[in-house]
């Protein structure tokens, strides 16, 4: 999953949505001091360009990602940045490394937690990473009918042999299936022990200028393309793109040279939460 160069070139939508939330929480972020963590930092561009400049000038920022390839890429690209470092971490791990517990004054995470099968454990781990009084600003995808398109493609007998059923299910986010994702998230956060300072579900949209741009985005983030044998890859990509676009609104759009192309309007929901770990309660691992 995640082809780095493809993701860097085809993640305008994620970058824009992260920027929206970061600008909205500008005041809160300026108060973020000490050691902060960006969970699911990916190639590190949002970490370095959007998050770091908004934190207090004394803050130190650590980008964490499950993929070593992402961490290596980010480390290499931003090696000269003194206040920034990167390391490998699975936020869904059953046991977090002991030396990480209670280490962070603030946690941030953009477009990562919908990749976690066990979202409860991911949030519980964020709670454990924070110091008492620490705050977290989290945004992730709640719903996108593209996930239904994926499920349909995985049922296709041409591709099914390469995608075990438990894996096909693993990448449909928990909140995608919730009728009221905001209420479900609030309940989860409450049960973990967070003080909820803000929790909202937002309807968003993004226009892909043409099908090729949408296709590049899909290829960059689809978890199974690497498992499909080479002779079926192109067919798999075309079927996925067809399934997804058939669920979206397409409209004609004239290119600068007068040629006609079709743009695609993607509608989806995100969840945004701003949280605080209370001073008083101590979790088992603190
Ligand atoms: C869509 S990218 C978002 C990257 C960046 N935050 C951004 O806004 O552009 C999601 C990232 O989350 C990472 N990720 C997925 N599951 C994770 C987990 N369990 N723990 C840590 N990172 C994870 C992926 O490897 C990927 O780099």
C-alpha cells in the first residue's frame, strides 16, 4: 500500500483538507509546545510545510508512520530541519514501545486513522502517547462511496484469488459503515477517557480535473494493486476507476486547447476531533 512518489504527486485533496483544519485550529496550534507527534505522517510534506510552521516556535515535531519507506523518504527529504525528526510506529499496535508512553504534549494526525482496522485501539494509543493535559488534533476520512466500489471490485472473480476476504474487509473503515459517525466517534472517545473539546463530521468535495488524475490518486492509495499480477494490473486499475467514477458526478470540462475532457466530483465525509487527556486520570500503562 502507498506508493510514495505517486502519493506525493496525487494527494492535493489530502493536502487541502489538512490545510483547512490547520488554519481553523491556528490559535490552538500556536499554543502547542514541547514534544509533538504527527501520526501517519506519510512523506512528511504536511508535517514539515503545514504543521511545523503553525506550532509554537519552541516545539519539536516527530513524524511517525507505519511504513519504513515513508519514514526513510521523509527523513531524507527533511534531514536539514532541526526541529523535525521521523520514526516508524504502528498506531494500532497492541503494545506501544514503552519509551513512547506519555512522551508527547500534543498529537496531530491527518488522513491516517481510517487506515486502522481497530480505530478504538488507535485512539487509545494516542491517549497513551500523550502526557496528562496533552491535546490531540485529529482528522480522517469517515465516508467515501469509493470504499463500496472497492468492495465490489474485490468480489470480481478475476481479482478475488489475489485478495483474501478478511483483507478486503480490513480496509473499509469502521466509520464508513456507521449511520451517525460523529455520535459513534464521540462515544468511543468518551469511553477511552478523552475530554472532547471539538468533534464534527463534515461533508467535503473535491474536483478531479480529469479521469487520469483520479486514476493516479487511486493507484497511489489502493492497498491491493501491488498484489495483482502484472498481466491483470491494467485491467484491475481500469475496473476500479470505472466502479468509482460510476458512483460520482462527472461533468464535461473544456481543456485550454479546446479539447473536451470529463471532470469528476468526489463527495465524502471527514471527522475532525480536538481532544484533551485529562490531568487526573492515569491509564494502566502510564
Ligand atoms: C493518506 S496518508 C496521509 C499522510 C499525511 N498525513 C498527509 O496528510 O498527507 C496515510 C498515512 O498513514 C500511514 N498509516 C496507515 N496506517 C498506519 C498505522 N497503523 N500507524 C501509523 N501510520 C499509519 C500510511 O502509511 C500513510 O503514510
